C-alpha cells in the first residue's frame, strides 16, 4: 500500500530529529522508501506561542496495516523524546499518517486521510514536491487544494536536505 507520512519538529536539533525519524521508520521490515520532500521552515499553526517547525513529507510502500504503521510512527516519536504537554504544543518530533492507500476511516485513534492535511500548507507544499500527482480521497488533488491556501508560512530551506534512509 502507498502511504504518506508528515514529519515535523520544532524542538531540539530539528534536522537531526527529522533525519533520525526517517532512518528509524525504515529501519525495520515492512516499509519501503519511495520519496522524501525537500525540507521547509514553517510558521507554527495553532497551539501556544512556539518556535518555527521544520517539515517534510515521506512517501513509502507499506506491507504494514494502518494500525501497525501508526504504532511504528508513535514509537519513533517516543524514541525522539516526544512529550505531550499541551495540544499542538512544541515537539521534538511529530510523525502523522497523512494517507494510507485509499483507506477512509473516522476512527479517532486513526483518522484517515489525516483530517487536517487538506488545509495545512506545511503538509501540502512538501507533499506536492514529493508527489506532484498526489490526491486526497474525498478532497481532490493536492495541487488544487494548494491553489486556495496561503503558503506564506511555508519557506523552503534549500540549505537543508534529508538523505534517503540508511
Ligand atoms: N492520521 C493520524 N496520524 C497520526 N495520529 C492520528 C491520526 N489520526 C488520529 N490520530 C491520533 O491522534 C492522537 C494525537 O496525535 P498527536 O498528539 O500527534 O496530534 P498532533 O499531531 O499534535 O495534532 P494533529 O492531529 O492536529 O496533527 C494520537 O494518539 C493518534 O492516536
Ligand atoms: N508549522 C507547523 N505547525 C504545526 C505542526 C507542524 O508540523 N508544523 N504540527 C501541528 C500538530 O500536528 C500543529 N501545528
């Protein structure tokens, strides 16, 4: 199954956190790397006053079911010291499941596609670079969604790039 994951970090060594997460996600069987987006510096959306994020999007082929994939993502977040003090608060690492094939689920534990992805330029901009033909089930083409979004809070960091997982 084709899966799309969003990576974000705005605490600590942000770039090390993103690269470490990328390596860790693929360090176990079940996931095959397809593509990673460029890295973007992004203004925090929602939540308390906090520092800017680095965001990126990863595309992969998964043999894992969606729940197992979520558990792997959360395991990697925990390995990078993710503490949840306040909703949408700053974090060393966030790994969100944006899409798992065409699965549509409103299960609060795992809502797919991610319920806020279609309105987040910090997800759609990198995603459109990793997969120009991306579409969100029930929401349409990422390129079309982007046309209606303010992208000023999302800035490419040409000086940074994520290496494909080791
Ligand atoms: N598509 C999804 N990807 C990741 N977590 C999800 C998803 N759908 C539901 N969840 C649930 O959301 C809970 C809270 O996740 P988290 O604290 O990372 O939210 P957040 O990333 O801060 O906010 P947002 O969900 O707006 O991105 C997790 O415990 C998880 O079970
Ligand atoms: N710029 C930016 N803002 C956010 C982000 C994020 O990754 N980047 N993640 C959030 C919760 O998932 C809330 N706000």
